[in-house]
C-alpha cells in the first residue's frame, strides 16, 4: 500500500543529503548504522546490472533481510522494540522500491520472506508494549495489498499468500485478512496445497488418555481447519479431522464431517474402527448409532444400543431405540423397561 506522500520539506532532499547528515552519526547509533548498511546493500543489489542471475540476487537479498531482522527467538521487550523499528524500515524500503517500478515479483517475494521471519520471531515474544505486533500487522497489511493489486496471476498469488498465512499459527494477524486474500486466489491451487499437506500428515489415534503430547504439532492442523471452514470445503475438512482426532469427542466431529461430505460408508467404517479402540465411549457409540439408523442398518444399531445399555443403563438409549420400528427393537424396549426400577 503506497504511503501518503510526505509533505515535509525533508522529502525533497536526496539520499546524498541524508547520508551526509546521518551517515557519520550512525556510527555511534548501532540500530541506525545497521539500517543504513542494510538499505545500502539492498539498493546496490537491486541497482546492479552485473548480477543478472535473478535467483542469486533473490538469495542474497533474503540473506540481507534475515540478518537485518535477526534470528532472535522469544525476544525481550527491549529487543521487540528494535525488531519493530526494523520491520517498519523493511516495509518502507519495499514501498519505495515499488514506487521506483523495480522488479515487483522479486519485491513481493522478499516481503513474504521477511514476514515469515517476523512471524517466527513474534511467537513467545515479550512484546509488552505491543510495538512489534503493531509493526508486523502494518507490514502484513501493506504486503497483502501489494499482492492483491500487483500480482494478477491468481495461481502465483496462491503460492505467495498460502505459505505465509499458514505460518501465523499464533494468530498475530486477524485470520480474516489471510482468508479474504486466499479466497481471491485460484481455488484449485489453494486446495491442492492443502491436500498435499493433509496427505503428508501423520494419522493420530483417538485415546481415552489424552495428554499434552497428544497435541503435538496441532496448531498447523487447527490453522488448516479454520481455512477449510472459511472456504466451505467439506471433503478436505473431513479428511483433516479424520487424521487429527485425539479423543472420542474429536472422533465424533470427524465421523459427522465424513457423513456431511457424502462419505457415509467411510464414516461408519471409521467409527467402527474407533469403537474397537474405545469400546466404552458413549459419545462415539451415540454417533455410530445415528449413522447406522440413517443408513438403514437397524440390526447393527440395535446390537450397539444393547451393548452400551448393558455398560450404562442410560434412559437415552431407550429413547434412541424408539426410532427403530422392528419387532426385535420393540421387544428389547419392553425388556429394558421391565428391568428398569419403577
């Protein structure tokens, strides 16, 4: 997003003037000196006519950005303030180079690289004054605007936005910013990237003994779930939930998602598989019973109800069995009512 033109008298002065004013002083101001070195090196690379290798130039510029932003993990409050200023300088440099009609594709790629570095730094940061968060959000807003207005190819746009959006697992930026831009990308490309990621995921197994270890690498899955729900993509969402369930409650969500995606038989087979691992789960049995009834498997539904009523004579099973009109179901209901206390 182009900044409003600075009306200050200083805006008409050249870079030579700025170097004359602040160059010597920067030697005694570490952050200013760092910024001058970064800006000078980047401008030299962009202006160079000798280095015609685009990949080499891109690699060297990314290295400069990485060194400038830093590699700090869980930075202190003081470091957060420094990184916030560096973020604003990086954002401003990209804006000014875009205004000079430089290589748009390269600059957008560099912006994506810088954001990926910054999102990683922000996780666990002691940003008590919110300066780093504000700077990163501003940078993100500007970068997304550049992508949406300068990159016409929606397939290319998907490959740019998706990887960066999925790194923001801590939700530093409002998810609607990301999802809105992804929705403007080529849908088939986005879903292809999601499907590839889901296919590479390890399949979790629901357990009655869920611990913190059960939730390892879960943030990425939750991020994908939010995106798929926004895109109303039922098929991939069902597969993601199936591979991500860690307990019987999540297993129920998964089998119902499979049914909603038109995979009723897969939902039944998956629920039966999980029932063998969690034979006494009332919530999973309840979901499987509904699947049986909806698909016309009355005998299986009756056997399941009888088994779980024996575990726990909950009246809810009497109500559920009332949905079956078979003679066997009615006989079972009479037997239960006789056995139940008055």
